[in-house]
């Protein structure tokens, strides 16, 4: 006689995306960049996040009240392994759908209607997923090289980046530049003075109430700020 195995249920806060909080806004921003929704043939709904930074994924799992397993996958030799968190919940996936995170979100993603007090959390979450910050020196047309920092947000959705650009304009930024790559994705790019404003917005806002951020990206900003105080000129 065959004995049918009982399903193993995992814990998760199914109400997590029903109410805006600092943690919810950050995770929503991160999922907008590096998350996905899948629905299998049996109607199962799954939220998935797959990244190389296990420590951040553990923090996301914890704030969601989840005890789901984080799996490890090595794609190629000498490459950083990928860590994946997959949570099965129709309720969570339906809430995410209402917030603009759909099953095929890659090219049709939009920014949800954000409460102003949580916009920095959402932007920081998205930046940690699909943003980059670069520090270097330029000397083209100059007698002495100057230190610069560039902040970039990427997306396959040009509409999403235009909405993000509008959101950041409220900080007193210049407009920034949106480029489309040969590979078909878009880049929203900011130079030095705007990068410093974005840093202050994401990490130093008075309403920053949690410690959800990717440390290695924040360190790039801090390194530039320290070096800039010594010998660079803002452009």
C-alpha cells in the first residue's frame, strides 16, 4: 500500500505585504529588482529571490517571518554561488500582484503608489538588487585627474526607470540620464553631486528605521566620501 506523504508547511508572515512598513518597502523594492513570481501547473504560487549575497537573503527571510530553506547553487567554477529563497503562498503572490509584481514583470514593471515616508526604503531595496555605484578618476581634458562617483539603476523596463527618475527629482537632483544598451536593458545614471544626494536619501533619512541594506554597496559611497573630503572636487 502506498502511503501518501503529507506536505511540509513552512512559516511565513502572509500579511507582510498588506501594510506599508520600512521593512516591507525595502523588500518590495528588492523584489522589483531581483525577485520573481511563478505559478505552476497545479496552481501553486511561489515568490522567488535568487542572489549572491546570502547574508542579505537571510535578513529578508527573517523580516518576512519565514523559516523556508535557502538553497545554494554553483553555476560555474570560480564564480560566486547563487542563493535562492522560494516561498509558496497564494496570498503573498496576490498581494504582490496588486503592488505591481506580476508573474512576467521583466518588461512591464511599474513603481507602486508609495507612501512618501517609505520611498527611501523602496529605492534602497531596488538599488541593492539592480543598482551599482562606481568610483574612479577621470582626466580627460584636465591637467589633474579628479575623483568621481557614478550611481546607476538598471532595468529591462524603461517605464519603470522613468518613474524612478521622477521620484528622485523631488530630492533636488538633476534629471539624470537614461540610456538603452545594445542588450536591450536601460540604465538611469547620476554623476557626483546627485550620487551624494541619493546616498543621503537612501541611508541617512530621518525615517530610516531598519538595517536592511547591502553593506558592500554602502561602503563604496563611504569610501568616496572619505577620499573626496581629502583631495577631490565635486563636479
